[in-house]
C-alpha cells in the first residue's frame, strides 16, 4: 500500500484545512485508516494519534483534543481518506501522517498498530 498525503500548508489560528490521503496500490476500504501527527521538536517521540476510520467506514474515533474540531471521512471512488480540521490552534502545528492497519478488528491508536505510512504533510498554524 502506498499512501500520499496532500493539503498541508500555513493557516492562521481559527482557520481550517483539509488533508487528503490517497492510496496507490491497495484500497482504503480494505483497512482501518488512521491519522497521526508529530509536532516540532518531537522527532524522538512517537507520533500522536489524531483519529481513525474503520475499514467499512461506519465508525470514526478521535483523540480527545481533536473531538469536535477534526473530522475523518472517506471517498471510496477516489480511494482517498480526508482529515477536515477546523478551529485550528497553534499547537496543531505538526507534520500529519496517514496510515493503514491491516487488522480490521480494531481502531489502533498507537504507531506500532499500523502497517503502512505516508510521507507526511506539514501543517503550520500561525497566531
């Protein structure tokens, strides 16, 4: 599975961005798809779980700090998963990654639970 994230950029606090994660070779509908992030200066730390969507798209799950602000959705025709981010805060500045988990029976919240990763896209929120 090859995953490519797009949509990052710089936005002012309070603004919105939508990130896309398109799968090349493989179908997003075959996996639990997750979003993670890593903030500046945290290269030695594990990526932080943002949220995930189940393989059949019937459930989404979010980290507490993202609930109500971030929404994950999927377009099977485009083989793409989206992360809509509203009400962005400066602390949301990070590189955002999408990932695919072969295990359909869970919604993983840790890096080790995911099998394939994209290269990441940078989101910068200015004050």
